[in-house]
C-alpha cells in the first residue's frame, strides 16, 4: 500500500512540474543559408490591410500609362566567399532583367538570435550611416520570406526570385 501511495505521489509531482519548453524554428545558421538569395517584394501587411507598392507602366496597346502592382523591387541578401554579407536593392524591368539601382544602394546584414526569435539587422541600407533596420524573421524557406518591423509591426512578404 505504501508503494502504491508513493507511486501516485511520484506521478502527481511529475505531472505538476512544468514541461520543458522547446523552441521551434530555424537556427541562425539555417536561416543564413535560406536568406542568401534574391527576394521579390510582393506586399506589406500593415495592421489589417495588405498594401501593394504601385507604379505606372506603359501599356503598349493603348499607349497609356496604367497603375500596376509593383513587384519589381528585388532585395538581395548575399554572402561572399570571405563570409561578408551584402545587401542591395535593385529593380527588375518588364523583360525580367535585373536593373542595378541608380543610387548604388548597398549595405550589410547580420542575424542575431534573441529570446523571441531571429532578428535581421540591415546596416547602411540606403546610404552610409543609415540607421540600422531591424526586422524579425517570421518565416524563411526556399520560396518565401516574411519579415516583421521591430517597431511598427508591419510585415513584409517576399518570394524568391
């Protein structure tokens, strides 16, 4: 009987103890490998709204400019042979050719593990001395990338080019 009571007490203590928390998701090294690519900006999610960047494009049949969804912005997160990171923003023309940006925008990037996930830090994104842009990586895989602004909560959705 004493053994039975001890067994019940042991099981109760085992159940009452909090379960060990396990983090799910990618490690920094897995994220670096997945992020190293060219990404097409598709849209932003601001609060409840999906916001598309728009631009005017010439319709050759009507010879008029029409407002189109702008999915021509290409963001490159590269790692060179020396392990240095490079961040550039380019555009893609109507034929699908990559057009190097006019302003020679380039910077660097780094990933940092935090208690809440992995943050992407983009340094000198638009000009030398540009404040660091911090985005939380919500999801990244072989086809899609979802980032969240650390201050506003705006989410940015990209697909691999």
